[in-house]
């Protein structure tokens, strides 16, 4: 019961803090502090056209380091299948004759770190 009351009090306190923060964030400016209607715009910035969606720019060529040779998916699938078969064979050999050496032995799979 004490824990429930403590959680309730902390929750009410948190809601009060959130309410005060929300009220402070959404409150308008006081009547004495009038904000300028329009900020001064630099003429150089006003003369530059908007370039958010630029279609006329040529794409940058890819650097040689980023070029990745194309490898067929079947090669990766074959490597994964071989790894799974080797791991299953290691598990079956451990189950048939459990020993400390077979448990901590290295695997021949190239996918293991």
C-alpha cells in the first residue's frame, strides 16, 4: 500500500511538472514584449533560388573504394548451408560421444570468427 501511494504521489508530481512546462512553452509573449513582425532578410539569401529538389545536378560518380563486386546470392546461400551442415555434424558428434575436447574444439567452418 505504501508503495502504491509513493508511485501515485510521484506520478501526480510528474504530471504537475509536465503541465507547468507545457503551459510555459505554449504561453504567448507578454503584451510589453512585441516580437518584430518580420526579421530582416539578407538580400544575398533572398536572391538564391530554392534548391530543395534539384534535378538538374549530375550525380556524383561512385568512388572506386565503394564499388562492390557483384556476387550471386547462390554463393552466399551455399556458404550458409555448408556452415549449418558443419555445425549440425559437430553437434551430432558431441551428442554421440560427449567430451570436453569435442565441446570446445574448433570448427572448420569459415564463417566462424
